[in-house]
């Protein structure tokens, strides 16, 4: 088997309904298994789609999938990046509203 055969087989694992595309629900199921029902699951799906769905039709074609795999994009990395972005956003918000004020902590 060559690389294209391996990529096609990997794509077929995600393309459960055999439509020729990885659709949002199929992606949600794949991501959901790795996040085990995390509330950020839909946000991770959107992050993946925004990076991989180049023609912005709301689904991932084989060509888009193959390009992602050849680039080395890791969906778990997208998940971690999303988590970091959320944490940074939360930290900034808490600093702004004074909830997380470094001067209010004493060192003992």
C-alpha cells in the first residue's frame, strides 16, 4: 500500500456514512470520543473545520483531509490549542474584572 491508500483508508474510518465527506456529525463523534463529552467538543469541531475545510462548505473532502494529513495537522493539537485559547481568554477576563488580582495574594 502506498501513502494514498493509507490516507484513503484513514479517511474512510471517519466517513462513516460513506458520503465521500467527513461531515460535522462524523467529526463531532470522532472528536467526542477523544474529549469524552467535554463541553468544548463543538468548539473543537469548529476549530478543526475552520482549519481544514478550505472551501468552507461545512464538511471535509478527501482532498482537504489528505492535505491536512500531509501537513501534519493533529486534531488533538487543535483541541489543545482551543483549550489554551479559552484559558488565556478566561485569565484575561478575570484580571480585568479584578477577580484575579496578583496584588491580592499574599506570600507566606
